[in-house]
């Protein structure tokens, strides 16, 4: 009797237990893999952002804003050019940052922006920032001026009237997670990057040297809604 039972295989209950255990292990593996992917994305973006800060182009930085004041209505510029920024409208600081330390600036999409005298240049420019956007329903200007725009959620950049000169093929922002974004003009080519990866580039007209605002276009249009941190503006 015992000998015959040995070869009856799993009972239904045993089989269910095995299936449940396999399902739990699979779920743990998927969650863990997603976590590893996310850490790799942030890590690559942080390395890219650090690379910008250590590049020779920083000699031509016109505005470097860490947004680590955590209070008040002015933001310090560490570029050495003295282009201190002034927060207009509602001022709201956040301790939610890409690095987990310091502060970021919260833009309400209604009246918050930062005025600066930081210029992009006619022969080279970089606009770089960390952004966290939850709502992709509106155009969110990140770093823009009267003749130059860089905005999300479907990340786009352009100048001299061609506002959508380079663009992402699909919305990669808007997931309420921190992303590093950069727009770079050099030798007639404008390129945009997300988390250190070049997404798109195009031949463009020569830009104008002009000042920029953070979180708005022309003081009133298409305001940013979400968090911005670590803005770098370079121009020559
Ligand atoms: Ca900061």
C-alpha cells in the first residue's frame, strides 16, 4: 500500500502550494529587477549630471542654481557670474531631491517662475536640470527665454521660432520620478538628452544670445508644474 502511494505524485494541495511558491518567487524577482533598473537609471543620470559639472564648458556657465537655499525668494548662482535668481509668484521649497539632500524648487504651474540674467550663447549652449513631473497635461517650460525654449512633458527644445526643433518620440517624463534633462547646441546641431541618453538631434539655425527664465516662457506662458533642481545654464 505504501509502495503504491509513493508513485501517486503531488496531491492537488501540494501542487497548489508549489504554484503559489513559484508565483511569490517570480513576483519578488520582478520587483527586484525593476528596482535594479530604476537604480541604474538614476545612477547613470547622476553620473551624466556630474560630468557636465566637471566639463571645461563650465568655464562658460552663466547660471548654476542648486536650489539648496530651502527658504526665501532668491536663488544663488555659483557660476561666478553673479546671476542671482529671483523667484516670482508663489514660493514653495521641497526636500524631495534627486540626491536625497538639500532642496528643490516647487513650481505650481500657475504663477511660480525664476527670473535670471543667465544667458545662452550664439555659438554654444547647454540647458541642464533635474525635473519631476506628475502631470503631462500641460506644456511645462523648464529653461526658456524670449527666443529659446526647453520644455516637457514630451521633451522638446528649439530656438528662434522653431520651438519643436528636437523632440522625444514619446512621453518619457510625467511618471512623477526624477529625470535629468539637457538641451545642447553646438556647431549648428541641437540635441536633447534624458537621463544621460541622447534622444534626438537636428540641424538648427544659429541661436541668439539671450537671458532665460526657469519654469516659464516669456514670464507668463506654459508654466512648469512640478519640481526642478540643479539647473545649469552655459553659453558662449
Ligand atoms: Ca538642490
